[in-house]
């Protein structure tokens, strides 16, 4: 095992943690909602200072623009796929045209503020459109912050936590600082930068399939404070996500990013 993801409340014996770290494994911890809270490295880990220095000196716009554009493009491709499958229009009047126009604006945006604004706006629209492809009884209307009150948001959270963990361990292995983002800001921001264009294919497609075809009333329990997924549903979803999260693509994207930082090589985003 190269990477252990611990989501929610679990008991780990110190000997198990010690043996994992001795074997060179990383351990990432997430809270019950799938928000990353910390990670452990094997003793003696030292970051490559040349990589960190290049990351600190990089112009954020150079990387943020292609990441934001690819994030929207990947979502558009999934929406078009869902539209073809639905056999009916899932867009309100003008929505698809607006998203295409936003993609063009992202490609020429000159300020970080504009990149971030368009990225947030189009992401919000994307989840609202996704809600129209799912059974209304699931209660999903849009992507919300925690605590999650419907099973779809809870499943998205689980999937994004797994994707975050996979990307984080690859990034750490490349001696990149996961907290020094280009498009996003704050803790884990660089990881969020890289997973944004991967969410549609690696997580969203699987979650939507589960929400449409594999979730019944007994698979979750929603109260006033949060929605809990049944253990069996979570296990089945985790299995599906392990198949859909492409570690080789994540590793390739991290290598492309590292080369762009160190050698000024072309930076491009793998997203579909």
C-alpha cells in the first residue's frame, strides 16, 4: 500500500501507522464530510528545494488560465454526454450559450480575479444543471458546503476526497507544495487546482450513475443536521471510484506541471 486514506472516525493502532510509514506509505486524513485535515509523511522526507522555489516564483496566471479553461471544458463535455443520454433538453434558455461564451472569456482573461470569478460561476451553473438529470426525490439542487443534507452531495464529497488524496500523494512525491496554489487559494489549493479538470470524468460520472441507478431510500439517512450514507453504498461507490480515478493520468499531469516549473516547458492540461 502506497497511500492510506482515512475518512471519518476510525481507530488506528500506532503500530499500524508506524509500519505504514516505515514502508514508505503516506497517510491522509479526512473528516466525515470528506474535507482533508492533514497527512503524515515517512520520517526523513525532505522536499526538493529547487522545485519549491520554482513554484513560489511562478506566475500564477500562466497555470491558472489553462486549468480553469480545462475545468470548464471537461464539464461541458460531460453535460453534452448527459444531454445525449437524456433524450431531452437539460439546459434552460441561454445556459449552454453562456457556458460556451464563458469558456472563450476564460481563454483571454487577463486578471486572476476574473479567472476565479468565471470558474466559480460556471461551476455553480454546472451542478445546478446536473441536478436536472437526477431523481428529484434525492433532494440535490446544487453543490453545497458541509454539512451535506442530501446523498448526492455526500457522494460527491466522498469522491472528491478520494481524488484529492490520490493527487496529493503524487504531488508530494514530486516535491510540490500542495498549499501553494495558482487558481485556488489556501490549504490544499494546489491540489484543488489539479483535480478541478479531473472531477467530471473521474468522479462526477460515477456519482451520477449511482444516483440514477443504484441508490434506494434505504441507502442513506438524512436528518436536519446531515445526510449519512449507508456503509454498503459507500463501499460500492468507493469500488467504482477506484476504477474511475486514473492515477496514471494524475501522475502524468503532475510531471507536466513539474517540468513546466523547472524547465519552462509548455504547460497543458489532461482532462478527458
